[in-house]
C-alpha cells in the first residue's frame, strides 16, 4: 500500500516544492490550499509526471470547521496520512498598534490553531500504526522577538516550542516531528505580509524555495527535531542565544525596517 502525504499551503512556495518532492519520492498526495486553479494544475502535473494519486482540497484553514473538513475528507476516502506537512501560514508587517486586527486573528488561527488541530487529528492514527512523519514549517523568526512583525514571530515561536515538545512525547512511538526553520525565502510571503520593502526580504539574500523544501524533506526523513536552513542562519541562532535580549530586539528592529526609497 502506497504511503500518503498531506501538505497544507501546497499551491505555492515551500509547500508547492515539498509536494513535488513527496510525489517524486513515491507518496500519494493530499494537497490543501485556498487556490483551486493552482491545486488542479498541480494535480495534473503530479499525475502526469509521477503517476501518483492526488487529492486536492480547496480550503481556508483559518476558517472555523475547515480543518475538520480536511480530516473528514481523508477519513471518508480511507486515506491514512503517513506524512503531515503543516506548511500553510502567512505574516503581516507593521507596528502592532496600527495593524488590521482581523488579519492578525486569521494569522493566529492559521499559523497556530490550524497547525495544532491538524496534528491532533492525524497524530493518533500515526501512533497506532507505529509510524509517521510530521513537518511543521516554523522559521528562524522562532528564536527571537520580531518588532514590526510581532504576531508572526510569536506564532512561529509557538510552532517551534510545540514541535520540540511533541518530539519528546513521541520518543519510541515511531512518529517524529520536525520544525523546519528557514530564513527569508523567495516565495509570495513578503508580498502577502506587505513587507516587500523590508530589508530582511531582499531577494538577493533570500533562499530558493526548492532548496529549503529539499532540506526540510531530508531532515524530516532523518527524524531531526529542529532543522535550521543555511549556515548563516545556524550561526545567527547561536548568536541570538548568546546576546542579551535587549540587543537582539534592537538588531531585529533594525533589520526589519524598510529601506529608504
């Protein structure tokens, strides 16, 4: 029986590349995203190139009930999810006091609640079968406070902490959890977050989504708990732990500011 992988945020960026990698590696696919046209295009591509069974679910996981809908569709079709990639998420740029609260609320619902709920729904089945891989897309933002993107950084800190806690809980069960922590990556993230002009999202210093996805896949298959992509960001994480928090806050604020026109 072919193993099945479920990927959220599968229509673009790291999620899209991860979906392609998993299909190439022989997994049947459940691809979840909001954009029906992109999902149908992806379905055709994967079925043509790799002959995989591909189920697409158009869903906004920040909406009440949509997470359970995804689980119920998989359950109804008799699909046992062996790999769960919680990749869907977005950010927002600007001082917290001026941000659109509805957007912050949707961000928390997607980045934190949907990820946690999907994990809760699919994890018991993995434990009972004695095997499973979960990859949660966190960020190097997980390790530090993020002035001008305060809620986004906080949600990613949650993802990292949650993933590491599950790693300890699941030892010996055959199920592993990996927190993928990339730095800025060339995807549509910066545009969605209204952060195009921020220094941290300059394309010249951003990573390639395919490279990040491949790194995440390899770390997930090895059962690595925390996967920080890139030598520069591995060093940064070490420095963040050494520097005084007051200094870290000032550095991040400086990096987050927009470049002068």
